[in-house]
């Protein structure tokens, strides 16, 4: 049984910590949340509390860990990860977060010291010691160089109790496949204030416009996209959208939760990640650019999420086509 450090006990980190087949310690700076994780325990979807081991400082950690699962959001990486690297005693770091974060995290932890782990389900923070898992799914684990390794298999086995988990030799393609989901539904959820199901119902034009942009940029990189949530990225259609929503409709993503709480979002590594790669390849990404613009204006308090903004995204595609 591996020994795992989960860095960040929020929705993704906390639920992963509670369900992993491993000896788990949670590192979370929120003292009230950490105290409740220890006693009476973490409450998930209203079930009985499940006691975990949680600490609030790196200095309180004892011993070595096979894996450190990074479940804090990208704006905190530069603050949280370097002290863990300096401490040592970690076999491999693992990204659990959204967006194009893997290369910048590997630059912090050292080449070859990072695994990518893509989370196929969503969750929400209810309050200290209480989380909600609002969709089903497992994880996709892989080495950045595409190798199939024992450590990747060991991590996948530890995560298997939480949902179907697989090891891939195409993690770069799967990172972008997950980005397709996040840049499409998370971005639109954030600007509209709707859950994924509401986005699919009220903004299908924006959904397909964003998806098309992402696929175009992926193809230009030579990436081979795959399947997520039961739909292959190259076969996304109204029927595929309906299949996705069968188990994703209730997702209320972290980007929207961050806007509600007045926190900085991860839009720059999600929709901004697609847009940045598009600029590198001289490919226009007007819909992703519009999401980034809207989310940043909401972060500044200039706008508030509204379903009306879904039309702004689909209109950006039309305007760009007319200009060209």
C-alpha cells in the first residue's frame, strides 16, 4: 500500500484522500477544515464522517511519501510546491488540477519527477469538513514522456476504489482531451452561473464553438485526442453532448465556485491555455479569448455571471469568421 500526501483537502483532494487505497496524509492550510478532517472526519454527500489524518504545515509532516498529489489550484503552485521539493522525501509529484499546468509544475519539481493524473469527476466545497461529489468517473494516469511505468500502475491501483482508473501512454493527448471538457463547460459555467446541464441546454452554440476551437488547436499540435465521459473528442455531437450530460449535468465547477467566493480563478491555464497555444500556432481562438476576457472582468467585480454571456461566446466565433 503506497503512502500518499494529498496537498489541498478541497473537493478533489479531500474526496481522493478519503477513497484512495493508501496510507494518506492531507496537507491543508485551512486550520478549521483540517481539524474537522481529523475529528469527527470528512463528510461527503452527507454520509457519516470519515476520519482522515490532516496537518496544516509542512513541518508537521513525518516520514517519506511515494506520491504527493497536488490538489491546490494553479495560482498557488509557486507558493506551495517549492517547500515540498526542498523538504524531500517524495517519490513523485502528481498533478490533479485542471488546465495546461504539467510542464510548469515539472519545471519546479524536476524533470522526470512528475506524473499527470486527470480527474474525470467533479466536486464542490460545502464548508469546513464537508464536500460534495457531484458526478461519477475515475482518473487517467500517465508519464509525460508516454512510458508505462510501475509507479504509474501503482498510483492507478491506489485510485481505483474511487472510480475506473487507467494508465495511458498518451497522456499529452489525454491532457488536452480533459482540457476540451474544462475549456468548454467550466468556462461557460463560470460566465453563466449555470451548472454543466444548464450550459448544455441554454448555450449549445457556445459549447460547440469552444469545442471546435480546442480540437483545431490540438490537431495543429499533432496531438491524438481520446475519450472522456463516454465521448471521443473527435465525435462530439448533439448526441455526444446528451450522453455527457447523463452524468455531468449537476457539475458546478471550481471556476464558478472561485468567482462566487471572490477568489482568483484558473481561467488562464484553461481557456487561456487554449488561447496561448493558438497564438503560438497562429490560429485564432476568439471564443476562448472571450471567455478569458469575461472571467477576468468578473474577477475584478465589473460583471457578474449570467446566462446572457453565453451568446457573447458564440457571437465571437461569428465575428471572427466575418473579419477573416
